[in-house]
C-alpha cells in the first residue's frame, strides 16, 4: 500500500464509523445489552466459585475480571456483522469495488477497522460499568499496562484479519450466515473469550498453542492479569506478530483464488 492510498483508507474508515453510528437505537441496545451481560457474568462466575477462594490457582476476583473484560473487548472485536463483503458480493457491488484504486482487501480491512473504532466507546462504557459494580479489578502490575496495550493491538489486528479471511467464504457461498455463527462461537471459545484457557484440559490448551485464536484474546488478558510476564510475555507478543504474517500470507493466497470466482460485466 503506497502513500497515495492513505486518503482512500481514511475515507473507508470514516464511512464505516459513520455507518455504525447512524442507527442510534442500535447503539443504545448494544450498551444496554453489555451492561446486562457484564452483570450476569459477574453473578454466574461468583456462583460457580461459591465459597472457594481459588480454582486451579485462579482467584475468584481474577476469574470475574477476566470474564467481564473479555466480554467488553468482544463487543468491539466481534460485532454481529463484522464485514459487509458478502452483501456486496450478492448485489454485484463488489465489481465496482474491485475497479477502485484501493484494492478490495484493503477496502474491507479499512471498513472493519472503522467498525472496531466505532464500537470501541461501547467497550469502554462497559469497562467503566464493570469497575463501578466491582466486577473488574486493576491489573496487579501497573508497569505491564504498556505491554498489555501492545498485545491488545496485536490481538485486535489478528482478529480483524481472521474476520476478513472468514468473509472470503462469500465468494464460494453467497449465504455465509451459518459460517459466521460457527466462526463466532468457535473463535469465542478457542480464543479464551468465553472460558479462560486456564480452565481448559491440558491437551486442548496445548493444541491451541498451534492456532491463532489464543493470540486474539487470551494472550493480552494473561498479560493484563500478570499470569504471563517478563520474557514469556515478549515471547507471546512475538508469536502474535508471527501469526499476523502467516494470516496475511494466507489471506493473499485465498484472495487470488477468490478473484477468479468474480465475473464482472460478463468478463
């Protein structure tokens, strides 16, 4: 992507933000739903622990904080419709998109970034709410906040790239609603967004080391709560960067195959 493409990228991001903010009732519903979700997660995890102070070395307050912080981040990272690519393919608009100076992959990725930025305030509101009701505690090591922010940005990048890669299925199947539901469920489970990987069976947790989902959510949160520190934290961040490279290469391969599936103006 050259320097002349940046205005187009900014335009795609800005349009996605405006589109996400156009329907105010959806924003109110999203905030209200997140409030309820945070409250329910707090009640459920406290009930699961009962009178136990720790389970597998994880304190109750840490488990509750993990669950609500993951839920808030998921609101921004995994909206219900994280890409409008399938709709543009069905209507034929993708033909016009492919003729623009900025490539289709760049357009869709920029739109996904805009959607994330538009929903980020909702996540922040949810985090503030969690702090106010005592569900979210501050990280035990404040000197690791910068490292957590870096890991969160890398995890968000991996999520956006994975979302885009999944969206490419629309070039082979015009209706991908079912795929999207399975992907959302699988991503939430395997990334540790639904259940912390601390509670996963040993064999499953080991298998997830070979998949990119762990780097999306569990890596940043494990750094936030101090379970991954020092060289191990930097190694985990290096793994995130490596996954970004792998997914970008895979995305290029899939896009080249998808490009051949498109018929524009009868050609």
